[in-house]
């Protein structure tokens, strides 16, 4: 009887420490892989040659009105003195929206290029802009060349990879839950191919490269690493301050939107802005050109 009690006690302790270890690992993963906090800085310092932002705009309807959302965005661009912003999920084939975009932001960003659901707004001259299509899917990514004064030209890539689709899953519907595996598997395969294609473009570029966009993938995932490769640096890892989560879904802890650049650039600061512009948060980086 005594041995049986001791055995139960040992099993109880083992289960307790297993739970503690599991929680510790999950907390560690949360901070290391998702938030990626940088404690060396206490506040965002935007003093640099170039300020760049990226935002999945969710059709600019998050406040209920495109005009209102664009007005808020314009003010945030002024607050941070942004030189370049790249957006994803922008209305396409809509002349009324294009006119509104030009009217609201065009006076601050004289150079505007649109490519499907992607948009580039810049104070710096755009030399060229090219739409690059992913095979077998409707998405494209945007590759532009910008000229930054005496520093010369650099390539700027804007991308929005295949969605996970998980935000549309009804967790209370068993048939929806059963479809998750098939949905994630199919979309992840498309995302891996897209990431590989962009990664090859970055690798083969013979000029400085900067890239922004919504990867729909976490830091250090295979998709993230395919794009980043050995040539790009992650702005938030290098100079980030505060909470790094960029997507407001569920518990609000996913970092899936990025600004990256080659060694030709130096990240001075990076932060995620919490303005209520979209279901994604805007990422902002302060960058020097070497």
C-alpha cells in the first residue's frame, strides 16, 4: 500500500513538472519566435536617412470608411516622417478609390505605383516598377527600382504571400475544424513556392535590396528563412523595440509582417505602430544607407 502511494506521488510530481516545463517552453517560444523583443532600446528613435513603413491595409475599411482610414494613415505618415510606404490588400480596379488615394496621400507622396492589390507610395523617385506573377495562383509581387540621390538605386520588393485562411475558420463548427489541416497544407505549399521565388529574386539581385510585406508566416519558419536567406536582415530583430506582433487575430501575438534589407542598409530603429488602421499593424523602420 505504501509503495502504491509513493508511486502515485511520484507520478503526480512528474506530471506537475512536465506542465511547468511545457509552460516555460511555450513562454520562451512566444518571446523568442513571435514577439522578438529587443531590450537594448527603450524607445523608437526615428533619426535616419530613410523611414520606411509596411501595412496590410485590409482594403482601408477597418474604421468603416476608406476616406477616414486614409486620413488617419496620412497623419501617421506625417508623425513618423515616412519616406516610403508599401501596402498590401489595396482595392484594385477601382477608379474611385485610386482617385481618393491620390487626393489623400498623393500630395505627400508624389510617386505612386499600384500592382494589383499592392501599392507603393514614395517621396523618392521610382525609376521602374514591375509586376511578377506567381505561377498557378492569382497573386503577384511587386519589384521596383528607386533612386535615392547620390546613394544610387536600390530594389524594393512588396509582397503578400498566400493566406493561411485560418481567420475564416469557425472554431465552433466541427466541419470547419476538420477542414483546417487540408486548408493549411494546401496554402502552406503555395506559400513555400512563393517564398522560394522571392528568395531567388533577392539572391540574384545585383543591387541593394529592401523588402516589405505580409508573409503570413512566423519568424524563423521555413517560409521566412526562404525569403530572408543569407542576404537580408530582419528590421525588428536588428533594431526593434516593444511588442512585435503585427496581426490582431485572436490573442494578438503573431508577427507576420516584415521589413527586411540587405547589408547595404543599416537599421537604426524599428517598431510596430498600434494605430487602428487595419486588422494588421503597421511596421515602421528607420534606416541609413551605407
